[in-house]
């Protein structure tokens, strides 16, 4: 029979808190769920560089009768993503046993911390829009989006040789999403069938011009007199999100950590005792970096 000790009780508490963390995180990620996520449960430190390989481009040659093959020497591409963000959100529980006795109370503490992490990831990924220069931006600052603009974005990705089978995404702000819902041909049942009915009744655009359309509160806006909203049309391999494990606290320092990992995303939850407040402090943190993998696989959609 195993003996209950303060050490394994502390570990059990942190595991219980960790179980509440990731579902809340993944439920609040938009960009983080759409981009290429490279995750390995290996330890890393802030400032480390991760090399993400990019497949080379090969050419098909016509081999004539009696001819020979033409070996190619492709160069494997490489995108370097720096783990330059160590995001954390901490909170204090004066009475941890009370929170554990009421799961909803524990969730009330945990969700704001996790949502803060998700918002930071979203902002950083959408902030990469300026690095997509291979395709000319479509749309104009301060101008409502139109069917022609969405069509131009899809055409740009097709011309950039984005694989036809690759899902395409369009992430826009709330105003642009509202404008899309009001495009007549896509918001009425008589012109677009079931999709139009959903847009009209449920407010869900769904898919248009081969784009799965999402809205985010963190789409960057620049300028003051004529604000420019930098929406982004892209496919999964346009951006990369690299997450790495943070190390465990040193033994005997009064801190206990547990990893919460799901769907190529990992968080560390640390519980420590704060003698100044006579309370337990919980810290949710993640080490990550975002970067461009394929410049030609995304296009800015300005509104």
C-alpha cells in the first residue's frame, strides 16, 4: 500500500491543475491550431534556435528511349525559428484545498491564465503578416472586403503553387468577418444554399472560395487616419509554431512542476509556496517561437 506524503500530494495537485489547462488553451486558439506546429518533448531554453526542414523542389524530366535518368541535387530548405518568447501567467490561491474541493472554482482560476497565454500566441503569429512578401497584398486599407478580393487571394495562392489538396485559411478581424457575412451571393439561401442559410441564421461563414474562414480579435491594425487591417490568407505550411519543454525546478526549492501536453502543444504548470502571502502560487508558462516557413504560401488581405 502506498503512503500518502506531502510530496506525492503536491504532485497530485499540480497534475489536477494541469488537466484543466490544455482544453481551455486549445479552445481559445485560432492561429495556433491552423499553422504547422513542431513540438518535441525535449528540454530547451529561451533563445535556442530550432531548424525546421523544408522539402526541396524537384523537376520531372522526360526520359527518351535509350536515354538515361538525370540525377538532381536538391537542397533541403531550412527555416530557423528562435524560441524567443517565454510567456507566463501566474495566480495565487490562498486556500488550495478549497479550490480542489470545488472543481468549478479551480477552473475559474485556471482559465484566465490559460486564455492569457493563448492570446499571446495568437498575437505573435498574426504579427508575422509583414514577413509575407512573396505575394502582393490584395485589398485596400479602409475598404470593405469583397468577393473579388477573396477570389484574388485564392488565385494568388494557386499561382504560388500551393498544393490543391492543402486546406486554405483566411483569418480576419470582426469587422471584416461581418462584411463577408453581408456579401449578397454568400449570405442568402437562394444563392448559396445551406451555407448561405448558416451565414444568415447562425452567423457562421464557414467556407468561401476554398478558404475556411475564421475571425480573431488579434488581427493587427496599423495606421490612424486610414487604418489598415492586416488579415491573412494562408495554408498550414506558411507559418511554423515551435514549442519546447521548460526544465523542471531544482529539487528542494519548494516548487513542483507538471507538463500538460496535447495536440502538439505543451504547457508547464508550476506550484510554489509564497511565504510572504502564506499561499500557493501557480504559474502557467510556455516557451515558443513563431516564424515563416514558406513565404509564398500566404498573402496579406488588407481591409
